C-alpha cells in the first residue's frame, strides 16, 4: 500500500508539473492515468477538471469537479472552481450559489469572493460584484485579477476614470497579466486615446500569443491608425492560429492590400474564398483589390457575382455604383433608393449606400440629392468612427500645429539643415487629401526611373520615435532645442530601412544608396506629410519636396463626399474647416522657414496646362522628360486611394471649381475656410 500511495503521489506531482508549465497534453495523459488507477482521487478529479476548463471544455469540467466534490464536499476551492465552469456556460446563478458555498466553508477565501464577483457581474448586478472584488482585495492586497475584474464592473457602472485606475493598478501588480492590458487598451480606445491604447493591446497579444482575439484587437488598433505595417504581423499570427477562419483571412488580405503588398493580398483573399466560396467580405475585398490594380472590368464582374450570391446585401451594388457613378443606370439607382428605404440596414451598409447614391447624383447633376445623402452618410460614419474610438479633437490638433511652428524655426534649420542623409532619391508628395497628390504620383511613376511607393507612414513613425526630452507641458511634445545631428541621421537611416522593406515587399530590388545617373527616385505620396515637412527637410536635405495645392473649397467638397476609412476629421463640417485652416497656416510657415525648398503644384494649373506643368514636375526630380508621363492613365501600378478611378482616365476638367455647385448647401462650410493667398 505504501508503494501504491507513493506511485499515486509521484504521478500526481508529475501531472501537476506539466499542468503548471502549460504542457496540457502531457498533463491530461498523466491525470487520466492517475484516475484509471485511482478513480476516486479527489485532487486528480479537481485538477483534471481545471485543465478542461482552461482548454475550453466547461461541461466536462463540471463533471470532473462535481465528482471531486462528491468525494470531498468540504473543500472550498472545489466549489469556487465549479462556479467558474458554470460561469463559462452562462449559468451565473448556479455559479453564485457555488461561490457562496465556498465562502461558507472558507469565509476569508479571496478567490471565492473574486469568483462570486464575476458571477454577480454576469447577472448584471455590478454594484454587488464591485463589493465582492473589494472584499477579495481587502483579504489579499495586490490581487491583480480582482483589481482587473473591479475595473470591468466599474466600466459597466460608467465610472471610467476609476476603471482606468483599477486596470493600471492591476498592471503595476502583475505586468504580465494580459487581460488587464487588453481591458485597459479597450477602455483607452473607447476614450479616443488610440495612440495610448496600442502599446497595451500589443503587450496583451504578445503575452498570450495563442489568443486569437488579442491578436485581432492589436491589429484593429493599428488599422484604425492606418499603420498597416504594424497590423500585418498580428493578422498573420491570428491566421496561423486558425488557418480556416475566413474572417481572419479576409482581415489579413485587407491588411496586405492596404500595406501595398498586392500579390500576398490576392493570394490570401483567394484562400478565404477557397475556405468559403462566395464569402461576401472576401468577394468585396478582392473586387476592391482589382480596382486598385486598374482592372476595373474584373472589379465590376466581382461585384456583380457578389450581388448575385448575396442579394440581401446592398454592399456589392453600392460599391459598384461608387466605382462607375457615371454609368449607373436608372434601374440600379432606383434599386439602391428603394432598398435604402425599405430594409433595416446596418449603419455601415446604410452609409456605404448613401455615399454611392451621392456619387451617382453628383454625376447626374442632382446636387440637392447629393447634399441630402451626404448629410446622412457622414452622420452615420461619424457615429461609427466614434464608437470605435476614433475621436478627433480639433483643439489638440491646433496645439500640435502650434508646436510645429514654434519648434521648426529658421535657427533650427541653420543649425541642422545640412546634417541629414544626402540621398536625393526620396521624393515626397504631400498636401491636403483630395488635392491631386495621387494624380501627381501617377504622372511621376509613369517615368521609367521613378517608382511610386504609395502612401507610407514611415515619416510619422520617425516622428513618433523621436528621442529627445519632452517639453514641460501636459502634452509631452519634444523639445527640439535639444535635437542633435546624430538623432537626425538615426531617423533618416530608420526611414530608409523601412523604405527598403517596403520596396522589397513591392518587388522592387533597386538599392536606395546607388546615387548613379540611373538611380531610381522613390515617391512617398502621403498627404499628411505636410505636417512633418520640417523633419523631412532635416532628414533629407537633397530630397524632392512636392506640395500639391488645390482650391480649398474644392478640397472641402471632395473630402465631404469621400467615404474615407481612417480620416477622423472629414465627416464633420466644423472639424473639416478647422483642419483645413490649420493646414493653410502651417503651409505658410513652411514657405517662410524653407524658402526655395518646396516645389509647388497647383492642381488647377496642372489640369489646365498639363504638359508644361508635368515637365516641371519631372525636372524638379532632377530627371529628363519622358513622354510616357503624359499617358499616366495607362500606368498599371496599384492605386489605393479614393482617386483610383480618376487616375485611370485621361485628364478631365470637370472637377475644377466643383464647389460652386454646392454653395447653396455647404455655404457655412465655405465661410469657415481660410482665405487662400494669391497664386
């Protein structure tokens, strides 16, 4: 008998060691062996039940832990853990009963109090849940799980600041508690603090690399910031965890697509369709990819196929109407109108349909209908954006622009203007969205020695990584008075390294350092780089800087009419006017502190006097003229912006002075715009 007892103890010890080390398969094998020999071993039954609970089998956990209780009903921990199995099955009342029994047996058990709090939370009794979490913390100060759970009940009670404090205290106590990082990230996201939320979402995902939901959340936050390079690894991890998850494949395909990795995007979306033929989102994403590649007929066919497979959804028809507003028939328009008024649609589907109808109405000259559709579409988009944590604070942006103007002074450029990387290969094209930056990139990239790399976030990432002390203000903005040459060169090297990775992903293998007569120019066409022009000028004193300007009223109309994916200020007229005002005053600052450095392109002149203006663009890049630049619409490179359809057509002038058509409807918006300097 002594030998048998010793053998039992050894096997239980080994099983527990496997269990605690996360070797669940080995632990399960040993627990089963133990129970085969000693079926009534209460400890083994309890631990095997816990293992099933951890692995997502709560029903089996109920059976095993229940059997343990039948053997030893006086052990409080058994009842407390049985409660968790009930809770996992949504049986919150039974869970609460189990916890109360555990507390009857062990009134000072903080785990039982914490589990009771969770059960009460599940029942919607948040005040009572909070009381139990406080009891657990009083019994075990530093109980990170209880502190985290306390935060979750505080969120439900609307006490957000206290909830944030609770999550932060949980993280201070247990920095490796992924749940607390994830919950804090979600709370910060809801509060519009995306930049602060991202590191916590990333930390949670890395702490639990096998948790697909945490990978998805980290990817989503990066996507909301339009940082696809950072989103892709988390999307890839999610697919690795669940290769047959069609939604994960769709998200990865879209991330590749948005990150300019076209071939991988197409392969991944096709994998999604192999898993689920006719899957709506996969079909829509694939059609969108064909649009970017200029295969408009193929895109139309994809939308028609999706529409036939999913007649209950308006998205395929709406997306097709957006692609070809001028050729949308009366019947197609009326179908969208009728369905919009007859069916209960999700907000995103309703917004997409309204944007499509606005574009069709614009093509027909029905400007009153355009204005009516856009008022609703932008209101819906604004609600969706804010619900996802994409808040926009115009005053915060004003303060940032104030800092840029105060920090990037003539004295700073006199001190550091020549210390950056001497490469002349980067070409930065910037300006307000919808000002003509895509057209300029398309013209330039039609040249045999210019590659259009698309909209890159590399400069913003360089600014985010700036390593200088912060000013003594609440906003922690850098103090550029302490910026040194070595830091400027580090940022430039980081940019070039990131650009090299982008080019490799796009199949471009030419070196960035080959400053030969045949060196290729690389266009970084990110409109928002007008914000970071001062740092760009420091990092690359010989780079080509191209500022695309357009009548600000036309910019405003076009932004108001465009369903941007990640623009947080374009769906609100006040925010839109405010953003344009800050753009204008910052542009004037750059002209003053960087005289002669910026090549300005006026959209109206480019359209009205095309060849001479296009020649000036090529000369600004230090290259000889090539007639192919006149046939920019035949350039087959992928285009990911809202202008993708326009740049596939020969130049047209119907977009000039569009604002006149909308003056009766957008007069208040135009009045809020700054006066433009005379050209």
